[in-house]
C-alpha cells in the first residue's frame, strides 16, 4: 500500500548519469516522477542509510537527498515521487579506506598472503588488483559475509561525518 510522507532525508549513490540515462541533477533541484511507482523499476529510489544505499551504488558519488510525495517502502530501499540532492561527495577514497579497515579487523585468524596484508595496511594502489583477486577467492570459501556484521553502523558514521562538514546552500 503506498504511503505518503512529508520530505525526509535519505541516501543515493550516482554514477555519470541516473539509471534511466538522464543527467544527474544539480544540488537543490527537485526531480519529480509522474508515472507509476514500482520498486526497482519505476520512480525515484533511495535508501534510509548510506550502507543500505551502497548495495545499489552504480558509482562512488554518494548523495544526501530529501524525498517526499507518494512512497513505497521495501526492506532496504524506498521508491518515491520527489527527490532532491541536498549534498554530495565522491566517496571513492572513503570506501577504499573503509573496506581496508574492516578487512584488517577480521584478518587475524587467517595467514593472509603478503600482497593482501600489504595492501590492507598501506593502501598501495599497485597491490590492489592482486590483493583483491586473492581475497575474492578466499572469501568464497570462508563465510566472509559474517565478518561484516557491524560494518553498516561504522560506514554510516563515516558518511554522516563527511556530510556534517559540507556546507549546504539551499533549503
């Protein structure tokens, strides 16, 4: 059943364009969807937390958005009638640092190859591709998903801290 709410805050990642091919609007410009709302198909999508939005990220630019109008809610995302980017930043460095920190926190039971521990410790980009190839292979066999249990709150806190420092020049 559709729900109507006043304007609220959520998060949405973007790439070079919106998923429907339109250009990403400037901050402070409302997008309005006039057609039917359908989860994952039609409407303006977002998540209530940065970590939830990360699951659907087509790029590394994270936007804090206001949303309103008619809303359909799912477990980790919403689709709505109106959405406006309030502020944004390129989260590439934050994402890479976060993943390295989280991986280092759970690496202790594993005798990690030097290329992995070297990349995680230093962030040396020349080691990144090799480290991820080895890590992906190991993750398939290890129950890696369980290790990320507390990651959502830590990631959200990092993103909130960056947005708190950004100046927003519109209402």
